[in-house]
């Protein structure tokens, strides 16, 4: 009987400890998630119809250093979509200073060389803001 009681007590202690450790791990994960702020961005630009094939080929073979820079400036989950003569982009920004990160990308020599190839394929939309190449879109709905 004492053996059974000791076994039950040990099992209860192990279960309690495991449960508390799991709860602490979950809390740590929640705290980590709340520290990372994600901002979603959508953009639109026109593509010159005669440049669509070239643009697709370029993006089927994006230079590794361009991808690396995109990651370095805190852009995640980046996609570009094509519909008729419009390109739509979506990405998530996980950094703390979007303007500074974008300025850093705009100074990168490899990115500048990449843009020399891609920019001639594009034309800003008529309603673009001054100084804007890809026009920002307003998010009107999101669901995680």
C-alpha cells in the first residue's frame, strides 16, 4: 500500500511539473509573438504588356543577394501577382523602422542593379503619390 501511495504521489508531482513547464513554454511563446510586430503592405503598379515575359523570367530567377537583402530589411512573406497589365505585391514587415530599412535597401548596389532590370518593365499607376513607384494600397480586410 505504501508503494502504491508513493507511486501515486511521484506521478502527481511529475504531471504537475510537466503541466507547469508546458504552461510556461506557452507563455514564453505568447510573449515572443507579442514582441514581434507584423505590418502588412500591399502595392500596385502597371506592367508594360510587352515586358511581361521578361518580368516573369527575371522573377523566376531572382538573384540570391536580392532575396538576402529583402530578408535583411525585415520583409517576410513577399509575393508579386500579375493580372492583365497590373502587378500587385504583398509582404509582411517585421522590423521597427520601415523607412530606414527601405532606405538601406535603396542604397544596396545589388538591389540597384536588379531594379535597373525590373523598373523598365513597370509604369506607376496614374494615381500614384509624388515620389512613389509602387503605389500603396489600403488594407480593407484581413483574417489570420
